[in-house]
């Protein structure tokens, strides 16, 4: 394929949008590589930050003729942070874009109903590249796949531990995988213990990890997670636990009805309730009713002057003790 025909296949603009930072980076890197194969980008590439850039300057860069190259690249990070007037400048530009420039927009979030999103999407079905991250419960699987790119294999426990320690930012996860790969010796899979010895915690525990441990009736895990949740109050935690108790009561009710989907009862997507059936079997119906009543009493005590953390700790231990 000639350079001219490949250039003709390029769209005037692309938008890499979604919270998966590593995928966004990969999209922009692939685009740079593709354009570098067509011409020299040394004097034909401009980078802008949407948080500070003026739309008129970006449009002017797009309309600049390439120097000793058939194509130019104009890259805008944080495109969602463009001011409205600056965003409108790009919308106007995209109505009649330069044939020798590719505008690459990168955004963590950009609503589909915005004029800029629609302007890019209108260029073709491949103009918008979805960089939505996997669901939380899918992240360990994604991490194990990422690890193979660094020449290592992670056990399921190791992948889960890495997500727990680092969080779900794929760039940070990839950086830690590089360090693990350098430190790991031999051909055996990397286990959970090795990950915990090599990786420092940089992510605070998410509340839903705590409520999952609560539903598992794993008191030791709950107490360990609780010590890593500095920004989540006891008031918020007991409310979330009460919600989880109600969900488990609904799951028990669904099981008694013989097949009524839990998600249907709770008006939640199936992936949100995939573990509820198993969790519900950790408690008897009377235990769940008692836990719900005692959570109300504990919340009243918190609001009446008792130490919230102490009340919640006592309620948690009483509720999960077998």
C-alpha cells in the first residue's frame, strides 16, 4: 500500500475517550507510529493541553501546512477540559478540516451529547475509540493479560492483590508490573506473597471491597480493610452495610421463590449481583433481620453522641461473629 493511499484512509480527527489511561496512551502511540511511517513528525507535530489551550491556537495548528511531509499531527490531551468557546473552535474546524492534518483528541470523559463528541463521531465509525476500563471484578483478569506483555505470569491471587494495592488505574498497574517483572526470577508464576512484598499500597480500599468482605462474613478481612479506609466514615459504612443486608435478604427471597432473578428484584444489572446468591447463604434469615435491626440501633447511637468508630466496630464484630 502506498503512503498516499494510506494517508487517504486516515480520518481528519480521532477521539480516544474513557477512563482506561493505558489504552488511551496506546491509541495515541499507535497513531503517532502510523503517521511517522508516512512522514517526519519532528517539525510536524503540535501538542496541547485542553485545560490551558486556546481553541483558536489548536485550529491554527491544524490548518498549518506540513513541512517536508505529507501529514501533520495535532494532539490535544484533556480535551474534556476545553472551555466551551475553545471547544466550539474545534467544532467549526471539523466542519471543514485540513486534508493534511490529523487531530488526535484524548479525554477521560466526554459526553456523547456534546457538540465536540458529535463532530468527531460524524467523521466515521472509527473516529471515536472507546477506552472504557473493565468492570472492577474484571480487573484482575485484565492485569493477568497485561503481565504476559512483561514476560511474567500472575496467579489469580497475585492479580487481585495488585489491584487491591495499586487501584484500577491501568498506567499505574502497568508500571508496577514492570517492576515485578524486573524483580522476579525463574519461570514460576508470580504469587500473591511476592506481589505484597514488592508493591507498596498506593490505593485506599474501596467501600465496595469492604461490603463484599462483609457479605462473605469474613470478619478478619473486614477488620484488615477497615484499617485502610481513612476517608470513609463509620456513618457511611454502616449505611452501606445495611444496604448490603437488604440485598442479601432479597437474594434469600429470590432463592425461596425458585428462580426469580436477584437483579430483577433489586433493579440492578446481573453483573452487580452475581455473588449475592452465594453471599446470602452465609447468613440465616433471622441473622439478617437481626443485623438490620441492630444496624438501625447502632446508627441511632452514633447520632446520639457515642463514638461512631467504636459503635461501628462493635456492631461489625457482633454481626459477623458465627
